C-alpha cells in the first residue's frame, strides 16, 4: 500500500506548521512552507483549502497572514490530516460495497489486506503532530 503525495505532503506541511506553533502565534505563509519542504506552492494551496474546510488550520489574510494550527499539535492526529485531504487508507482494491473480483466477489487475500488497512488506520490515529515534530516515533532498539 502506498500513501499518495496528497497525504504525505499534507502531513509534511502540517508538521512544518506545528514546528512553528510557539512562534508568538504568528501565521506561517504557505510560500515559506513550500520552500522549506520543497513542495509546489499551488499544490499546498489546494491541500490547505481542504485542511481549512476540515477545521485543522486557521487562515489569516493580509500582511503577516498565513496559516496556524486550529488545535494544538498534540490534539491533531496524522489520520485526521490524511482524511482531510481525501486520502483513502485502504489496502484492498475493493470498491465500496463490492468485491475486488470481476463478479463482485472478494479475493482470497481480502481479509489480510483489510486487516492491514485497519492497523495502518489505528496507528495513524494514535500518532499526533506533536509526536512527529518531537521525534517520538522510533521504538527503542
């Protein structure tokens, strides 16, 4: 299973925003995030429009304008970000309500991939932006 650039770039940009969360509540310009993360500005604009609609970021217009997190980094999960940009977290090839085989049946390995998708979903729901920015993801060896 692969996460598309929509989901990955949204998480990267939100982590960049979270890293600047304490900068005197100053809004962060998308152009700055785009430059730091090497992401197209027009692509970020599309992603942040979705993130704003889902209530994950707040925007400010005018001089000094930009974006801020709507909630703290500790209250925002990676799963919420991925879902906000309409990124599916499925590992199966099945369509909603239909199987993955030509006749609408489930393939032999359907449950394997469905379980994997659920574990990925659970993991991303358990990780906050604060965990990412704070480097608290690697398990001790």
